[in-house]
């Protein structure tokens, strides 16, 4: 039987961990994981700050490499407002980039983008940002989004399903990027439950409303 947290058998006693102790252990492990994530995030931000400090306007040696796109005057890189460009007009306006940095969660932050640009990348994407959090939480924005003068051309990717929220999120980065991108491919369960990412592929009328 079980007496005072101890299992008694013919061969001896085996200590059974009370549920409260197991719960405390789980909380402790979660706190360790959160601290580790925060430490990594702080390290990424420090690396990004170091890149900006050491490179001035972020004109890195790779900027002059063959194939590196230098936006022409009048391109979206130099403008915050203006008529919308479509298709190849937009592609040519941002310098016809050949080598793109994909939007990668927890990877394609500023420091990584600038490192890739040093070695010839010609267009950057930010990680996927949740539009609703981007609009409602300044702390979230300060944690996930950073850029500098040399981080162009750059495209900011948002995930969401509310057209008005996505528009507001786009307005918040209007002067700090060359375009915004709508995520239609994230297959994670949280995206499917939230109705964004790959979930939007089953709701083309909503996609139409968002893009329009």
C-alpha cells in the first residue's frame, strides 16, 4: 500500500514523489527554459547593437560585392510614401536582388541579416511577427524588431488574419522597410488554431480582404 508518500512492498520501500514536488520541479524546469530563451534573445540584440556600432551606417565590405543590390534613388528604399509598385516594377526598384535571406523564426534577426549581407545577400526578410502582438505590445516590438540604415532592402513578414490589425502593423514599420509580407505557410498548430499562416489557404476571401 501507500503510506505517507512511501510505497511498501515485500522487497523494501520505494519513495513516491508527491505531486506537489513534481509540480515544483516542472515549474523550475520551465523557469530555466525561459531564462535560457531570454539570455539568447539578449545575446542576439547585443550582437545586433555591436554590428551597428562597428559598421557606422552598416555599409559592410560585402556591400560592394558583385551582385549586391544597391537601391536606386527613388526606390522604396529611399521613400516612406508613394504609389504602390507591382511585380517586376517593385523588384527592379529595390535593385533586382539575387540572394535572399528567408524569414526564419528566431534566426533572421538584424545581426544575422547583416552577417549575410556581408557575404553577398541582397535582400533580407525579418522573422515572422504576430501582427496582433506587434500592434498591441510595444515590449514585443522592442524585443523582436530591429533594423539599421544598412539593412536594406528589407521585407517585414507578418502573420495574422484580421485585415485592420495587419494594416496597422504594416503602418508601424512603414518607414523602416521596403515591403511587408503576409505569411501563408506556417503549419504550426498555434497558427492553425489562430486562423493565420497556412490556415488562410482555406479562406481566400479573407486573404483577398487582407491584401486589398
